[in-house]
C-alpha cells in the first residue's frame, strides 16, 4: 500500500512475526523490561502478603470501605464525564486550529500534570475561601466545594483532564486530512464529518486518554486532603459521610492500623484490576466499538 | 449530463501560485493533468473540489458559477491520493456514506446496486484493512459514484496498483466516461493509462499551464524533457547536452534538426542490412537486457548515450559489452522539444 493511504498494510500481521534475535540482545530486553515489571508487582505482592486473607474479606464486607470505594468511583465517573464534555473539545481545537497563543494554551494544559497536587488543593482553597465572590455564588447555586463531592470532582478534573486533552489532541491530529476532505466532498457537512468520521477514527486514542483520566482521578489524594478531607452528603451525593478511598487508606495508615490499610488497599487493587481487565478484554473481543476496523475481518 | 468550465482559476498558497488555469470538461470526456511533483496538480484538484480558495477566475457548472460553493455542495466525486476511505466502516458503509449524509431513502437499494456493479457484494462486511489494492480502488469509485456526482476528480488513481489492477481500473474509468458519460479529471504519472483514458492533456509546471492539447499533439510536440520522457521517448537530449558533444557526428546531426530546448526520438531499431538505411550510425554496447519488445541496448555513440532495440524476434545471445552495432534514425521520427508556451487563456487544441 502506498504511503499515507491511511489503510494498514494487509501484510502487517505477517511482518509482525518475530525476528530471530541473538541471545544477548534477548537477555538484555528481558532484564530491562523484567526489572520494571518487578517494580510494579513487588509492592502489590507486599500488600497482599502483609494483609491476611481474612482481613481482605472483612474489608470487602465493611460498609464504610464499600461506601468509600463507591464514592470514589462516583466522583471519578463525574470527572470522566467532565473530561468528555470539556477536554475532548479542547483536544479537537488544539489539533485542528492554528491560533495566536496556542503554545501558551498547550503549556497551561500540561501544567497540572507537572505541579505537586497539594498546590492544586491550595489554589482551589484560596479561590473558594469564604468571602470571595466565587464562594458566595457557588454556594448560592448549590455548588458547595468544601468537604462536598464538587470539591473532590474539581480537584480530580484539574489533575486528570490533561490526559484526555493530550490524547484527544494527538488522536484528532492523526486523522488523515484527505479522509476528512473526501467525506466533505461526498456531501457531509462539517458537523457530520466530525461525528461520522473524525470522532470514530480518533475514538480509540480518546478512550485511552479517558481511561488515564479515570485512573488518575481515582488515585488522587494531595488536592483532596485540602479541599474535601471528609465528604458530607450534598449536591449529587446523598450517601453517608465518607471520604475518597485514598484518604480512607491514608487515615488507616496514619492511625497506625497497618494491617487494615493493607487489607483495604488489596481489596481496592482487586476491584481496579478487574475493571481494567474487563475493558481490555472488551476491546480485544470487538465488543467495545473503538477498535473496530482494525481487528474485525 | 453536466458540462464544467474552469476559467482562469488562480490560487495563492503562501509562496506558491497556481494558474491561471482553463479547462473545459464535457460529458463523456476525460482530461489528464500531468506534471512533476510540486507542479500544482493536487492544488488544482483541491481548488476545484473547494478545499483551496480560488483567488481568481471562476468554476462554472452548467452555467452556474459555483466558485464560492462549499465542498459538500459541489456534487463531485473527489478521490484524493490514497483514496481517503473510512477504515472504521465496512465496504458497504463506505459506499453508503454519501447517501446516508444526504438522507436518501433509496440508500439501501442504491448501495446494493453499486456493490453488485463493482463486484463488491461478497466483500460488503469487510473493513478496508483487509482488502487488496484493486478492491480498495473499487470501493473508492463505488463510493464516489453513490450520490450521482456530476464530475469525477481523481488524484493519482493508479498509485500503488499491480498491472492487473491497473488494467481493471482503466476499464472502469473508461466505462464511466463512455457509458455513464460523467466527465473525468485525473492527475497521473502513468502515461500508458493516461493515453488510454484521456482525450486531452494539461501539463503543469511550477503552477503554470505549460501546455494543453490532445494526445496526437502531445506525441508530435513534446514540450520539454519531462513531457518527452512522459510520453515514452527514450532518447531525449537537451540543447546544451548536444552542444557540449557537438564533435560527435550524431550530436551535430541532431543539433541541426533541433530548435528550442532540444530533441527527442523513440528507440530506433538496429539495422540488419548495413547500407539499406538512410542515415546510419554506429556505437559501442554498454548494456543489453531482454524485454517483451526485443532486446533493449544502450549504446555509447561518441559523447552521447542512445537507447536502441534489437529487432524482434531475437533468439541469439545478448550482444557483449563493447561490441559495435549499427543503427538508424529516421529523420521523420525526430521531435524537437520546446514549442512556444501556451499563453494563459488561449486554446491550443
């Protein structure tokens, strides 16, 4: 196939067959990649071995733990929704438009990834401190930030939405202009070109970005410690008083309850791992739509 | 059926200036746009399709000026380089796309009709990633035809196709021109297929129209080295090259007969009976290789390198390097290069 056709080569699968490589080269690859995987796995093994199995089962049965996990998923779900509504369009604008100050916007988008997250909490704290106009207005609108779900979501969006912006930007950029032009020429309006061509073609990358956003939101602690250490019911959250799972575990740890902290962590790891596994399997089986055309016959 | 007139169209893209270009496209006619890379071929097609703003001139469809129309309003089948197929849609949904976005109620029937016509019915549920080059081309043409376009614009249709697929695509385009009577505008590098399809040719160079005319005129008067090579002349000599080797009798003889930029001639046949030819030359063999049309030989004649061919059928051993062979050049086969340039806006055909 010619370069730039946008159509993967038919023989690509065949050419992916492994080259025979020398034993030293292979050993080097194994040692390097193995070391990193060990680094990922060992702390997890430590958690599971420290907490007796009965404690993990007890953690799973504890309603406060379940409430905290549920709340964390709820808030991170709202964060993903916000990323879909706000970060994907920003990624599209960055990919498709040239404008003055674009580099500044790109730098601003990358900033939350680089700064310590306590700083984010502090910034939001100062913004919504009682007496400021934002505090008054947001309270009047029922959008209370301190120790409520909105505060958690604000911090989560701040620290995690950049992943979706960056992934969307790259994915929309990767869509061949000529494909978009032929869609236009075939009679599609710009809105139709976006919905029927750009978006489906960029979807896989966008979904990868959203998964990262979700994962980053779930794991956030720094900013939340300042803004919503404890979460009271309010806004869209009507459950009992709780906290996000990272804060919950931190509390157990700082209270000296190491075995419980390890048990709750292990239980949470199992849940998170199950979710990632389901998504990956869904992708591979073609049940989830964003890789169709690459895998299907 | 629709007639198109492109009148003095110009586009300015940064430093690049295209045009003015004039083209008349009538039903059942095909125009081939030729030129080297960067000559403005693709810019011309994209201007007609509405993706590049025309800074001058106008595009008229059946008497209506459509120069300012949006690409989706122009109703043309534009196939960009690389085909622009949707890899996330099956063959069927690619072909159905133009009907879908127009909300056509006969979308299913029309799609089936096209899948049948282009032998794609059995591939309807496949994705483009699993099709061959020829199949991809058929999907592209079926999709371009779905909404009954009034003009087909195709950038490099024969790119990256094997011989068989090229032949088939040539036939499909021929059929569109003759049976469907849709005017066609193609950009190509392939002379054989350009000659089999197009009635007239447009040669672009540096954004300017260098030449415009029909096939006979193009063969008789290749305008420059590029054109002469493009139409198949294997011996093309610039004036400067001939002047530099004027001590060689063949070069002096050619120089006498060339005017403008140089001279071109097809591969001459080797004489079997010395003395029977009007003008005869001799050279030393540099290389020789068998081809379906006979043995192709490169000869060194003084300072010039000349491509010749041994007569068919050839059953002997290939001539050895350094062996001397005689050949003739028919003065009637000489085509001087560099006729006066076509002035913008004047018809030459």
